C-alpha cells in the first residue's frame, strides 16, 4: 500500500520518523474520507482533514529542513525544492477544493487521493533516506 509507513522508510532520526508515520495516518484519513465522497462525507469534514494535513505537512517540512540546515547537510536544497513543490500542489488543491463546484472538488480529491501516498513514499525512500546516518552521527 502506498499510504502506509514501512520499515524500509526508517531514516533513523526519531522526530522525522514519527512525523512520517503521522503524515501517513493523516493521508489514510484523507483517503478514507475521499473514498466516501460519493456518499456521506461532507465538504466540512473534508476541509477539516485538509486543514490538519496542510498544517502538519508544513510543520514537518520546517522541522526536517531545520535539522538539515543545522547539520550543514548538502542534500538540503534538493529536499527543500521537493518540499516547496508539494506545499504548492497542496495549496492549489485546497484552492480547487474550496472554490470550485462540487464536481471540480470531487475530481481534484480523486487526483490527490492517488497522489499523496505515492508522493510521500517516493520522497522518503528516494530523498529523505539520504539523510540516514548523516544528520545525527548516531542515527541510522
Ligand atoms: Fe523531505
């Protein structure tokens, strides 16, 4: 499943790994609500999940970037660029969800449902994993 944290994603920095698990939990919540879109999920509930997801994503990126800057990590810029792209994608989606009609909100939600878990899995496995053993000397 692309929306589940796996052992292979362990970076070895506790605060980062805890954040990643929490992000997957929020994505699972988002996906569960999105799947029920045609049925009982109301826009208010969906908006509340999105607000929490957006806030947590931003908080996590800030924590991770600070660790990298403090460590003088040379992968910082690559990581920051990917973080900024995701923040932008999420902002565009939230805008579509809030200001579009019901049809547009539903289509955007379906796209995000397919995208979020895959993005996070790939980002952790391909980019965050490079931090392993290089931010904290005892981590990894
Ligand atoms: Fe990252």
